[in-house]
């Protein structure tokens, strides 16, 4: 019998939703059922929004430093439960333990960062143009914020959204990905134990069609924050546009690492392997293109393939495993389909991997070999579309300008990296690369939470997560003028 997990709406836990229940399985071993979860729908979303809206009125009156104390306690609890949550996360979505620990750590970092924002939440004080008049800007809550989160960072990404929303004084409706509802339950338990008012935080697991649609159509949802595919993000933006909800989108990437001929090749190799195959390539920041200077392309490719071929694939709970499965069967099929496309279209050379692993120890999971294509042209689909799996396309260039031009030749603009020892190359790249994040001698993955996270072009819609920039998403600015002259002073008219 599968363990029964619950949803949490209007201060109550319950184990059956209006759309029944759904099962969550371990992608490394599909006989291992992680749990049975309530499948929610419109009924629960309506109740969740009403509850969050009501509870938010009181929460907005709690001084922000006090809200911060609750976030600090949530961080402390995540520290205590880090190992337990990391193991559960590996079981439900497959990435290896050191990475799921890192995922929880990112949540802890966010808790502490946002806890101290409770004592800042800076606005401006500015001089006014008239005498005896004072001007300032303050942050006000948005109201009810709905979070629609992905499965690849089941703790970090919900914390990126929920902690800043809470510190800004908002109520929450949280729809986790159906592949990772267990981590979401643990997170909500932590929030409640830390002292977040029960009716303020609502957890509504269920499908995009049932829960997602009801959220988007609800008139009392003031903001939707979404991380996921560009295709779904576009649909969300359209829906939010109709009702003028604020919407913060963090979507696809086709991130590249440039390796120049003057780079420290060993360092660049390590970075490329981690960026490409960490999280089995399932990060929006994953390195899915390597752009190599022609002088080092052959030697770099040879060593990259040699090392990639040695990556130990297996169950992420095993300490020896270096790369876990992909998250589910559909994702395994998508990756296989891209390999087929790569082979057919314009004939890239498949020089490593390319197959789903289905035999022996892999027979009950969704594993895929580390895969490398060379002779890839910029126009090919494997060089342009997000694959979200362990597949790398190698492109060769003659110089830095061509490298940057190639890197920019995509509809996306999330993360980017250049390995070079030449400071002039580095600064040119910082200026000319079109991306929300540029790393110098660092792989494309591994953003820290004190800087803004997000992308340009079709990766985002101008909002950022993390850092203090995220506060602009979860609050409304109010400008305040205080005239203490005791008479009518007309701006732009009186002296
Ligand atoms: C994601 O892939 O959606 O920068 C988030 C990184 C992580 C977060 C990735 N800190 O790779």
C-alpha cells in the first residue's frame, strides 16, 4: 500500500481531492511508489484562494521583521530535515543525493536571505521639489500569489517564490509539479511548524488542466509565478493578460559554454561535464551546447567524450551514482526523439550515447546515456530547442566574435559561460552575450540566491527570482507624499 500524502487547504489536511488521487513513483525504480496524493481541482482552488485572501489581511499587518523571524525558523527546520527531505526528493525525481541536498540547501539559503529582508524591504526617500514636503516609496503586498512550480528543483524553486511572497505580506496558493508533490508536502509542513498562519498557505497538488486552469481563471488571484516550459508559459501569460494578473515567468534555456583556445582546458572540461550532465541535464541552466574554438576543439571533444562515457549511471540514492534517471517515461521518449532528429536532420555525428537504458539494473527506471553530437550546425533543431536531458551539441568556431554570435543565436537567454584566461575576452563576453546570467570560468549551472535569477528573450518576461530583485515581483510600489506646509502647494506650478 502506498503511503498516503495530503493536500492542505483553508487550514485542513485531506487525502482525497475532487479529481481523486494520483500516484507518484520513483523514476529509478517504478515499482517503488513514493506515495498517493490528492488530485485537486476547481473546488479546492476556490477554497484555497478564499482562505489565502482572508488570512492575508492579517498577515499584511504583521511587522515584516516578525514575518522574517518565521522565515528564519523555517530555514532552521530545513537544516534539521535536510537529509530526510533530500532522500525523499531523490526517490521522487531521481537526481543524486549530493544534488538533492544542494536543492534543500538552496531553500535554506533563500529562507535566511528573505528572513533578513524583513528588516530591509528598502524603498526610496527622496527630496521633494516643494518646501515642507516629503517623498518616499514603500512596498505593499500583492494579495494572493499562486505558484506553479517544476519538478527539477522541488524545494529550491518553491522557496524562491514562496519566501519572498511571504516576507512581502502575501497569501499563497501552491501547485507543485505532479512529479514532485512529496517534497512540497514536506515544505508546507515546515512552513506551518515555523509559524506561518495555516490559512495563509494552501497546497493544491493536481494536474495543470484542473488546478492550473482554475488558478489562472480565478478573479482573486493577483499574481501567478511560473517556472516551466516556454510553451506553457506563453499560455499562462495570455490568460493572465486577459484578467491583468501580474505574471512572473521563468522558462526554457539553450545554454552554451564557450571554450576559447586560451582557456584552462582541464577546468573547462570539468565545468562542461558538470554543466551538461548534472541533474541528468534537466536544469533550465544546463549546458546543452558547447561552443569550442577550432584550435582546441578536437582535443577537448576527445577528452569530454572519454570522461562522459565513464559517468556512472544509476539510482541516485546510491553514493557511487554520478547521474540518475530522467524524471519520467515521457521525458525519456522526448530525449530519444531528439537523438533521432539529430541523426536525421542534416546529419550531425552522434559520437557518444544516444540510447535509453532499459536492461538489467536499468530495466525499471527511465535512464538515458550521456549523449554527445558533433558537427552540429546552428540551424539544426538540436542546436536550437531545449531538450532537458543529457544531450550535448558541439559547435566549432573560428574566433570570439563567432563564438558569441553562435551563443546568441537562439530564442532563449538564460545562462551562459565562457572559459578564457584573457580578461579582454571575458569582458567582451559579459557585454555582448544576451543572457540573464553569464559565468566566467564557471559552468552554466550553479546560481547563488543573492543575485537575480532569470533570463532574456523567450526565457522570461522581465521578472527575476532571487536577490532583492525578486521583491519587485511580490510587492506593489506605493509612492507617498507628505506635505507639512499647511497649504495647497501645486507640483510643477508653484515655486
Ligand atoms: C533550474 O534549472 O530551473 O543555477 C534552476 C542553478 C540552480 C538553479 C537551477 N541554482 O543551476
